[in-house]
């Protein structure tokens, strides 16, 4: 059955006005055009819907039966159109966002406040995980956007836009003797130290291992596993050292942050999306909010310690 919303609306208007001329004027169409829509609907249904009685339009039994259905269908059509218009205007929708734990507090939280101020009707689902699992979920279509750190550019299905570079420092327990009396420490000086390594799937784990191997040694593991906060807590307890973002190390009084000797080490923070899938309106608006937010942070000098725009 191929009943069109325009035909049902034409039928409803005639049923309400009980007059073809008045109905045509209300709909903004000619009377012949209106009559054709009614006739097409009657042909589709196989029954007459209207009759003329004493100069007045009356509904047949079929017309009376169709009337409540036509009202529900046209109301549902109007509601669907309104919902779609809201999505297109980013007054509604759903944003599925992923971020690493270290980014959720200082970047994602204030950014979402800004986003919700301008798009309060959009529902946001936040997934917190390591960069590796986030990239996998993004590629599988479970996320719209993901903040990643480190190297996720190997996946050809993802589009990765670098936004920030984050300096890494050597974090050690503040209550223990310093690793060096110098302003900087060379990576080779860490050869005999025990490292606290993040869990598999976290970019800092791969970055720590790669950075040490480039300096000619494999990091000796003191404790293996844990998210970034857990790694910082274990280092504070004196169970080893770790390469951590300068911002995180500076925020923990129990940690001593020692800069690496030039050229140092850093990781890239990026916003990733699926290469072949166009961004939803909600995701596109979020990306625009991110750009404005980072521009403001840079202009106001409020980027966290060790962070620079790229």
C-alpha cells in the first residue's frame, strides 16, 4: 500500500472543512490538484472515501475508518520530520565519544560543558579506555569520535587529526632520593631502574618501551599493568619509575618530575574518526567546539604544563 503523507493530509483537511474549495485554500493547492490526491488515495484503497450530500462533503464508512489512522500517520510523519530537523540543526542527536583516562578530566570535561551549553539536546555517551581499544571500537563503528594518544595512524580506516603534543617526564617517588642532581636526566641513566608500566592497550606502555629501546635498552619491569592513575599511585609508593605526561606528574604532590634531556620525548593527542563514514551532525558540531576550545586555551595561555598545540 502506497499512501503518501500528502494524500492523507489532503483527506484530513477535506474531512475537517467538509469543503473542497476551503480545503484547497488551506493547503495552498488548486482544487483540481486536491481532487486528484483524493482520487489517487481512493484508488489505492479500493473504496470511495467521500460523498456529496446536500452540497456538503460527508465521509463514507471507509472514510470514517481511515480517519483515525490518517491522523496517527500524519502525526507520526510530522513528529519524524521535526525530530530529523532537530538532528540536522543539532538540537537533538547522540554523540558517542571515546577518550583516554588522562584526557577525561582536563580536556573532555570542560569541553563537554561548552558543548552542552550550545547543544543541550544532544545525548552524549562517553567511553573511557586506552588508545588501542578506543581505536578498535571506533573502527568497528561503536564510536563517532575518539581522543587518542600516541600512534593510532597505522589503521587505514581511521582519520587521525593531531591536536596537541604532550611532553613526557620521568616520574619518581617524591619521598625517595632524586634520580639526578641535574636539571635533566638522560634515558640511558634509567637503564637500571625498575619501571611501572601501564597495562596493554595504553599508549604510554608502547611509548615507554619504544623510547627506552631507542636509547639502547629494554625497560626493566617493576610492576606491570594499570591505567595512568594507577601507574602514578604505584610510582608515588616507590615501586618504580614511569614515563608520564608532564601535566599528570605536576598534579601529583607525591611525584617528582624530572625532564628528559633533549630532545626529550612526547606523545601526540589526536581526534580520530572513521575515514569512510561522514561525521554525524552532532559529531561535527563537537569537532567545531573542540577547535574553538583549543583556540581559546592557547590564546589565554591556559594549556596545561608540558602541552603545546600542533
